[in-house]
């Protein structure tokens, strides 16, 4: 069991508890949070957890306003997920602003990462990594269920993880709702952390123009092509008006982080342009946020465009209509 707390830090002190699956990026996340101004402590034995909080962040780093980021995983001494969840509840009841961040990842991707790095899974030192991954997922399940923020890193590069953390935590003390506008390709699956998803495949596809195919939605020629579609302006305006209605409501309900994702087939042309334009329009209305282009750098193919088109529109075709769906949020 955790030690009794001798003295709590001042009410409102910011603490991030970073946990998750081994190999999902916890160590990298702590490095990034340190860059963002957090005092980062990794693999802290649970017996020292309360003692660290009792000192206060200011006594550790010499800056009274510097928040803490504490890394804990299944390797931590005396690790017990249920006990940690219970202790978090006690701390919150005493006035500590503590946020539980869980880094998740698919089993297939974790197996690949351990294989490529030739690292042994901490719970499967003499067995296949898949056995340790399955065991760990059971052990950390209570933390996954209790997490305030879940970040699935299955499709993330290290840079993507840094952007995701920056969007959620670097300015969290300044903006009540942290907004991320994302572009993606349906050919590579829905983004796991999207709250709202808008399907842009009803617009004419620049992929079928040989001169535009190598470009992206950030290039003026592609932007002009997408904007020239008669369906673009009215659809864009309707989505913009909808977001202006929804964003303050999400904030009023206490949601701290919102990801709005725009998808097309390959994630390189239409969705990139629409996401960038929407982020600019929302910023003009006072809703600034980060922009993430998940698949912009990936080359598309005719086969991918055809198999994941979902009724995709080529040159000269009529628009197939606007589809908008709300994805289940990762947490909260």
C-alpha cells in the first residue's frame, strides 16, 4: 500500500501521472513534457510517490509554478493499478489537480517495436513479447479505464507524439479547450483519438489529375482545385457553423481536449486543404489550435484510392454528399 500523505502541495498544483503499455512511448512523453516546462520523474517507486508530492514542485525545481510529470508503469516497484487509481481519487479530494495520461498501442505494433529494437518485454524476459504484452494489458486495465487522457500511439512517429502532447498540455493552463484539427486518409484507418470526423470524399479528387497527384493540399494548385468544387464552399461553411456551435458547448461540459478530423481517401490532398483552411477560420473566431496531417507525407496509389474510396469522386463526377460522424472519444 502507498504511504500516508504527510502534507499536500497547494490546491491547484498540476501533476501529470503518465503511464501505459511498455513500448507505447512513455519515456519519450516524459522527455517532451520536460521540454514543455514540467519537472519529470520516471519510474518512481510508489512508496516515494506521496513524499514527492509533499515536497511540492517548487521545492524540486526551484520554480513554484512548475508542474510535475510522474512516469509509472508495470516495472515500477510495488506497482498495483487499483491502488494507484484509489490514491488518485484521494489526492483529487484533497485539492491536487492530477491528470492521468495513458499511452496505449496495438499489440501488433508493440510486438514490431520490441522486435525491431531487440528489447525484451519487461514481463516476458524468457518468452515471446506477445505474452508479456497480453499480461501487461490485463495488469494496467484499471488505469486505462480511469485515464483522463488516452493517446494511442500505434500510428504515431516520435514527432506525432510530441505534437499530441503539445496540443494537450503545453498550453493547457492558457486555453480552457485545447483544439487539434487533423487530416487523415481513410485508406489507413480512422484516427483513434478523433472526437469528430468529417468525410471529405464527396469532393473531386486531385489524385486523378496527373499534375496534382505528387502535390499535397498545402500546394496552391491543389487548394484551387478543391476550392473550385461547387460543393466545397457550402459544405465548408456548414461544418464551420456547426463547430462554432459545438466548441463552446464542449468547453462548458468540461471537455479539455477536442480533436476534429477531416478525412479523404489517401489523406494527402482534400483533407489536408480542408483541415488547414478550417484551422485558419477557427483561429480567426478565437479558437486557435494545432494542425496535424497524419498521412500527408505518405504516397498514395491508384489501388488505395479505389479500394478505400467510399464512393470517391473523380474529375467530372457529381458530389456524393457530405458525411459527418462523431467518433467515440478516447477518454471522458
